[in-house]
C-alpha cells in the first residue's frame, strides 16, 4: 500500500520550483528539479539506496555542481519523471535522511538565484547618454571622446550588474546560512530584538537578525570579513550596538566572521560581543561551529556549496587583476582574459 505524501514534502517541492513573481519569476522545470534531486542524492550517497529515484539518462561529467553549466540542467533527460513522481522520490529521500528536504530546498534556492542572475546579465540594458553623459564633465577634453563614451558605458553597466549581484547574493547567502544553523533570517518587522536609545530604553523599532535560533535563544550576526574600510562609513556604530540590543532582548549574541584577517575593527567588534555575554567564531572556528550546528547532512551542504567559492576567491586577495578585454556585440558581451573568457548572451 502506498503511503500518502506528507503535506510538508509537497509544500517543499512547490517552493523549490518557483522564485519571485511577475517578469522576474523563475520557474524550474521537472527536468531541472530531477537533475537537482539527483545531485543531492549524489552528494549524500543516497542514489543507490533510493529505489524510487530513476537514473539520469545523461549523467554529468562532474559531481561538482559549480563545474556544471546551467545548460546541463536544462538538457532533457530521457524518462524524466513527472512532478508527482518527483514528489514521491523526494519523500523517499527524506525517509532515509530527514534533513534531505532542507538540503534540497537550499540547493534549489541557490540554483534559482544563479538562473535569475544569468537573466540579469543577459538583459541588463546598455546605459544611455541621457543617464551618464553629464559624468563626462569630469574627464572631457583630456581623452578621446569615443573612448570616454565607451568608458562611461562600461563602468555604469558593470556598476549596475554588480549592484544586482550584491542584492541577489544578500537574498541568498544569509537565509541559507541561517537554515544550516537551525534558525532563520528575521526582518526588522518581526524581530524580537528592538533598537535602544541613548538611555538604553527600547524604541519599539525592530532590528534585523541574520539568524535567529529561538530554541537556543541565539541571535547571530554574519560577517564575511571585518575591515577598517568596510566599517568606516558611520555603520560601525550600528554593528557595535547589535550585541547590546540582542542581550537586552534576552538573547545571546553570536558573531560569525568567515575571513580571519586581523583588524582593529574586528577586535573592537569581538570585544562588544564579549562585553554583552556573547560568543564569537572567526575563520576556521566559524566553519567548525557552523558544521557542528548544522548536523551531518547540512554540514555537507556548507562544505560543498558555501565554503568553496569563498575560500577559492580568497586565494586571489593579494593578486593584481589580470588583464582583460571587454567587447560588446548585438549577441553577446565577452570578457576575455589571458587564459579563459566569459561569454554573456544578450537579449535585445
């Protein structure tokens, strides 16, 4: 007798499929979801143990998700199950490993954001001279007019897509880390942490929490890195006030800093957390803490999907940027490096 599929499994599958609304909406196909589900099973060593999960007809060349082009996930797999069968497969995986659902949700979230960002790159419009022409006043006459116009276009376009990258990463990074730690990102509207005035009295205004673990009464603050430059625009007072306000709310403030590069600001921030009964984990200690909180399954997710991009990019911290050539045609934008290139298909 076939057991009914739990409602939370159906809800999880539906949520994994869709991101956003309107023109920005990303909807994953059954084929993409099948490939993602199979990827999760490979990561966790479940593929051979789940009889309800069909095999891919075109296996990937790599088990490393980041080395697989987005186009591979869209390549039709012969015998791709229908949505109802995929939900059954997801339920079977969760029966073997309870945290599989969260693992699948997070990978689907990561994939949707990557798909969306490729759309942004392909569709971000070329700046107009009405927008950027006045900026030529600062350089006009000292350089060739045509070169100056191209320089204005390139730097504005790069600025725009970089802003979108920061925005999309923010929507992705903190909620994923929070879920791995067994908590959730909380916005200011529903936050248990309230801002305090100069007299230490609650103002009633809520404060956003990167990760709130209500069961353990922990309020996490995530930082990739703490430097003098990054915290020197009047925002550092905000960062220093968080542990005090979290403590006032009856929570233990916890600071997570992934990059261990020393700085006076980092020392000052750690001191503020310690003074308010908080904890801090920096560098290797941060990853160890997150692994211990995540549990066996979600620790795999951290190690496969969060840590590699950060650690690999950190290796280039002190290197001079390599020489690149930028070209823009009707069909694509091309970034040509010394050994490789990035090709961005363009729409319109």
